[in-house]
């Protein structure tokens, strides 16, 4: 039994495996038709996608990316994470032939949720019925022939190690990235323009940007943050939600919102509101970062905005953060130095910025020009480009 502060039992990987298998193998959709219902899916977006798959197959059609997209319609497609999320569902599906096993796991977790809910209500009859259903689901899920959660080397190599891009150069689906820079260097403006491009279906830094619902936790007054986004062209109904960084209860609210992109600016203010006495509170930091990891594993791209030390320009309080995130981004002003090299400089000396990233996959260095106070563009000189979104990256 989980504590009241923990999310109910669920297995998002199994849910994605079922949906991905149905999209790449028509037989998988047929084999699971009688095993699951919308209510069995924990994530609301997955329930929408399952309903669309069933709508297509009930009409004697073949469920694939195009037919399911059309069945979802514009509104439900956005709530389900957009075309980018649909296209990514088949990434990492161990074997579509094991779809019944994945479906049994999804059903088992639904029964566990029902049992937990009945226990909370002290409903004896409901507890007994949920326990019997859980026994049946557990037997189905315990497939001795399945190797899940292990995959073979051949299956592991079949997918790309680079997650789907949400905000080019900044955020990737299912991962946590942190961008560090001095105050007033332009981090928030850069992120705001990227969000505006994604919300308006426009490219950013030469690549497609797509994020679904956006949740922003900001240390700015909420009204000011909203005004900045509106000035960048974000419509009021674009699916952007804003909360103050000091607000209590933000983490549970993020789980309920199921946003495709979560931006926390600044991470320090958010961590203190979430219970960390200081940024050196190791136990609290691990707890907070583990909860953010859970949001990323549910499919969100999490982008943390953090400050750097004045002494050396390094990310402040970086030990726990560096061990927990997937990509660390350093953002700072540069000016021409010796030869063709660019060197770090005070903000007042240059309108040019450099974005340098290191992470679990290759992240290119970008040179950006600050223009007009509210826009960034890749510098014409140097020709820095992001890696292809569908390219294979070396280990």
C-alpha cells in the first residue's frame, strides 16, 4: 500500500509498450481488444490514445500514427502530447509479440489502484472484489516466457539513444535538463522564445519544437510571466499553466496536470518551497529530484533554471543536481578573443551568448545572438547547428 503522498500504483512503461505495440503491429491491437479498457490506463493521455486506437479498429481500420492522429482530433491530440509523443511511443517497445503481457501488467496496476481506493473507503465488498481481480491480473502478468523488463542487445540497439526533442537545445522528452547562468544573462528570455515557438507550431533554432501542455513555475510574479509570454505571441488558450515558485503543493499538481514540458525557474526557490531547508540539504534534494525524475519517466521534459557561482561560473550546488539530471547546460556571454575563439566576458560587453551542454547523449555547443531584448537566434558566424533529431549518436 502506498502512502497518501505517493502516486497510486501504475506502470507507465507498460502502458506505453501496449500503445506502441498496437501502433506498429495491427495484430497487437486485435489481441488486446478484450483485455483492456480506457479506465485501465493511469495516464489520461494514454487513455485518450487507447480510445482512438479502439475507434479505428472498431471501424475495421488499421491503427497507425496517421489513423490514430485523425481519430484523436485536434483537441485530444494536444492533450495526448501531440504527434511527437505518438511517434515516440514505438521507441523502446521490447517486443510487440509480448503485448498481452504488457496489457496484463496495465490491468494489474488498475486492480491495485481499485484495491487501494476501496481500502481508503473501508468498503469490505469492494476490497474483496478488487483483491480477486488483482489475483487474476497477477496470474496473467506473471508470464514465465517473458524477459521483461530485460531486452536483448539487438532490441536495445534498435532505438535511438537520443530522446525526442521538445525544445531544441534545451529540453528532451522523458529527461531532466538544467541550464545555469548568471542573473540577467537572458536564460528566461531564451526559454520563453522556445516555448512560444513550440506553442505556435514554429521551429526553434532550425528544428521543430513541440511540447503539448506547458507548466511553468516561476519566481517572477505570475502576471509578469504571463505578459512576457503573451508579448512573444503565446495565445491565452495555448495550454500554458503558470504557478509561483514559492507555492506549496506544486509537485502533486504537476502530476495531475500531465504536462509535456515542465519549466522550473528558479530551481532554488522551488526546492525551498518543496521542503529543502537549504540547497545543501542532501536528503531533501534527493527526494525532490527523485520526484522530478518520476515526472520525466511519465513522459515530461523537465527543464530546471539555476544560478551559477560568482567565483568560477560553475553551477551552484551542483553535486546532487549533476548526479540526477540528464543534461547540464551552461549559458554565458562571449566576445571575440584570440583568433576565431570566443571567450567568456561580462554581460555588458557583448550581446552574444554561448550555450554549452554535456549529458548522457551528445549536445552541440551553440552560439546565439541577443537581438532586440526579446529574441535569440543562432549566430550567422560559426554555423553551429543542433544534431539531427533522428540521427544515431555514438556512445
